[in-house]
C-alpha cells in the first residue's frame, strides 16, 4: 500500500470510528432515557407479534454493537477477533436489523392509512423487493478487499475501493424508506387542517425522524469505500 493510499485509508477509518462512536452514544442515551417507560408498558404486557417485533428491533444493537470495536479502526486496539470476520458480522447483522426496522416502519405507515389492504400488499411486496435486492447485491456482487490491520496502528482498516456496491445497497434500502415517507406525506396532507389525536401526531413525528436517520446511514459504510 503506497503512502497516498495509506493516508486515505487512515483518514476514512478515523471518520468511520467517530461516526460509530456517536451512534453508540446516541443509542445508549436513548436506551437509558426510554427504559423506565419500556419496563412499565412493554415488559409486563402480554406477548403479541408486535411485542416480539419491538424487542427484536430494540435489542438488535446489543447483538452487533459489541463487535464494532473489533471492526472499527482506532477502537479495536488489535483485539483478538479477525478483521474480516468482524466486518462481515457487522454488515450481516446491520442488514438484518434494517429489514426488521423497515417492517416496523411499514406497519406504522399502514396504520396511518387505516390498514388499507391494497396499500398493505404494496408495502409488503415493495419491502421484500427492495430489501431482497439489497441482500443479493451484498452477497453476490460484494468484491471489495477485506479489512486489514496496519502495522503500528490500532484496529482494522478497509482499503480504498472503486466498488460502489455498498452505496447501491444503501440506495435500495433508502428507496423503500422513501416510499414510506412519501406515503406518510400524502396522508399527512389530509390531516393538515384537522386536529389529530396525540398518538397520530407521534406516528408522524417518528416517521420523519426515522427517515432522517435512514439518510445518515451511509456515512459509516461509505467512509471506507
């Protein structure tokens, strides 16, 4: 690896590490902030498919976040896990979490549309299409170099690559989010002159916030490309 490539790799890895650290901090803050309400309203309620989905989406970060310190530069401190193993593990668990989260977002949007069966079928098919295409793209076309260690530096580093498969995968998942976002906007216009109930207002608020969060996802994946 020449000096210019080395500098580019280290700079991108440092940005990705800061991005990851910010994400972990926000998640920890949100978890601690919402835990009392979660215990009160969720933990002791009866088990339903909605409760199971909540726990999967809520606690999926505890499955993949502990491995991030192995996969990210400047956080790994040359720990024992292989760089490639840690990287592929975080990508796989991240995609799984995105699929479950998209399903929850689709249910919320469907609820805003009064559970219209035709729109529900459309959300189901489009969600499967976009996310399955994303998974296939990552599984079949991913040909970038695996993460490596650089002597004298801590953590793992992804060599620069012209492969834009991660961006294509991101655009696929974001396209489904865009479909849900536009459906929320259209329905929201109908409520513009009304006085929706507090629950409906929360659903709209969360829809906008989740879409903005989705747009911020590529900074971690794209910074090492």
